[in-house]
C-alpha cells in the first residue's frame, strides 16, 4: 500500500530540497509548471524553494508518496498593507509530479491549503490555472471553486497563447 501524506513545512532538509526540485522539474516538463515552461537550472530552482520559506506571507505544503516529496502547494496571504483585500488568500504553485499522480495528492494539498486559509481567518480563497490543465480544473471545480473569469492571453507557451481561468471559493460557513 502506498503511503500518502501532506504536511506544512517551515524548513527543508537537504534530501527534501532535492526531492522537491526533482518533482518540480518533472511537473514543469509535463506541462504542469507554475510559471516555468522549461525547468530552470538546479541552483535557480533550489533558490526559489529556499526563498519561499523566508517569505512570511507564504506557507508551503508538500505532498509525499512513500516519504518522498512528490508535489506541493502554497497559501499566499495578502500583503500586510492591503487592508481592503485582507480577507482573501491565494492558492498557488500547486503541482504533483507525473510519477505520483493518481494517489489523491493534488486533492489533499488543495484541501490542506483551504483548511489553513480557513483556520487563519480568511473568508475567500483565490486561484488561477492554465486552460490546458484539465485535471486541475476538474479538481478545483469538484472542490467547490467557482470560475469567475478567463484571461484569453494568460500565458505564452512555445509561442502559443493560452487562456487562464480564475477561480474563487467562499470559505465562510453557510448561514441559514
């Protein structure tokens, strides 16, 4: 049986950093990158992940398959000076390496970010996704995210314009 776990992390051990970079590289190569079209040099990828951990507005979650980091997602809090949007957080940089798909990691990562946002007092969770990421779109819609808009020129991949979809989820409890 496969052991699937998700955890919030505040520090990366050397082995975890390597696993995270490997999983991110694989996801980018498979078209599920989070901004990158091709994996950057390893030192750039390592600096990126180390940087995530020092930004107070970012919370990193990792998904493990049999103890190996196979994906991640981040909760991004609004800037402290953004009083008008202090109620809304963003789910970003969510991916699962192709070799680890089909075990529910993406769902668990998304739910973990949503639970963290809710417990931190956020009323809204936003996210955006490329139109080509159909599995992610299906997952987000299944979890109750509502598409509110589409940007027709969201990304440029291999010279091709791609649309991006924007989603929102109300995190406030239902009231009668």
